[in-house]
C-alpha cells in the first residue's frame, strides 16, 4: 500500500462519525447476508435418532424424521415437531419465519400489530415484517452494489477515453451525454420495464443503461487535467502506448475523486430501486423489498407499523451511506491532506 493511500485511510479513520457509520453498515450488511440463519421457517440444526441434519441448507423429506410423505418436511407442522421431539431436538433461528412464510397462528386480522412473536408485526398476508426487511435489505444492498460498480466501470472507461483523447471524440461524447442526461431516467425505466416480464436481470440492465454516465464528467475532467502533466508527456516520448498511459499512469491518480462518489451512488441506486418497487415497476411480485413494504403501508393506513418499519430502515441505511460518503470524500480530497 502506498504512503498516500495509507494516509487517506488514516484520514478516514480519524473521522469518527464516518468510521462508526462504516462499522454499523458492515454489521447490518453481514446480518442481511446471513438472513437464512437469522430468519427462517426451518430449523438450523436437527438431531434425530443419533443423526444430525441441517434443514436450512438442505431439503429433507418427511420420511427422514419418521413421517409418511416423500415431500420436504413442514417443520412448523405440529405432527413433524412431535416426530422430531420424540427422538431428538431442533435448534430454530432467532426469527422463526422466512420472508414468504405467513404466521398461521394469528388470532387477529392481518396486518397484525407487533407482538412477542412478530416483533414488527405482520403485513397484509400475515408475513413477518422483520424477516421481510432483512431479506429485502439484502436484495437492495446487493442490487445497489452491483449496479454501482457496473455503472462506475463503464463511466470511468468512457470518461477516461473522452478526457485523454479530447478533440472530436470528446465533443461527440459530450453531445451524446447531454442528450442522454436530458432523458427522465425514472420514467424511461418505468416504460422499458413495463415492456418485459418482471425480472431482476432486466431491471438491472435497464437501470445500468441510464446510470453509467454518473462518473463520466468527473473522470473526464481529471483526465483533461492530467494528460498534459510532465509524467504523461514523458511516457509518450518514451513510446508507451495509450492504453498503458490511461490505465497505469493516469487512472490511479484520477480514481480518488471517483471512489469518494461510490457511497453516494449506492444511496441513489437503492433509493431508485425502492421507488420503482413502490410504483410497481421494480422486482417481481412476491419478492421481499423495501418498496413493496412502503406500498403496503400506503394501502394499509390503519397499520402504522408498516410505514414506520420501512421508513426507519431506509432512513438508517441511507444516512449511514451518506456519512460514509462524506468521510470518504474528505479523506480523498487533496486540499484536506
């Protein structure tokens, strides 16, 4: 690691608020990645007749535990629970519901208020809100990370080519970006998504098409400034090819401004995905998502726990990302070194 990068990391750590937000965000992200082990309607571990089983990772037929059906065991079924308890035991997750499993023991109409069994209540289909938040948060973060890095990759490549070569390449690229940037992204995505069957892959591709220009202007400005530096001229005079100059000499020095924008891009992508889900143009129906939770809150004004759960989840995650982005920007700002 170079001394400059080490100094930037130390500068980031010195920002107590940003560094603390990073630790909290990583903890939330790791918990969402382990959603199956935290919220599931299957046991984590089952001991039956001196043998051990891991239902959360592998499907077992009911006959494995002395039942009569060849299909996968329904572990919440009282008959299956009795079979297991006769010759062993089961360890359940912290939340005994998955994002799709309804609470069949409810004695009140759905959506039901928070209880000791459903900490954040249930939605209009009796599904546990906390479990859906956990799974939906994982999907939103993974989707946002993938879209952010893909957009940054294409944006950096295009911006580097424009800034390095300049001339008619830069002029043509700027005219295309002006037209592309003038299109209403949200409405265009809604129109294009409605033309295809709901799919996370189509949604990712369409949002990538309109999201890649985000970093082009920033990278282009850095390359326009750096292409006339002495070390670049010296490399040209020694016969170094353009690709090597772009990716080995200029790009590492121009990446600092781009890296500081990644948390803010991630925030924008998560917000866009949530908005599309809320409007009904996002992920396929039934998928656990924060936007779908907010839509249920709008449709069930008598269940304020739905709105509060969705609002505070988004507010906390997006606030953490904004503070991380500000700390990263300050750490990479050369005027603050």
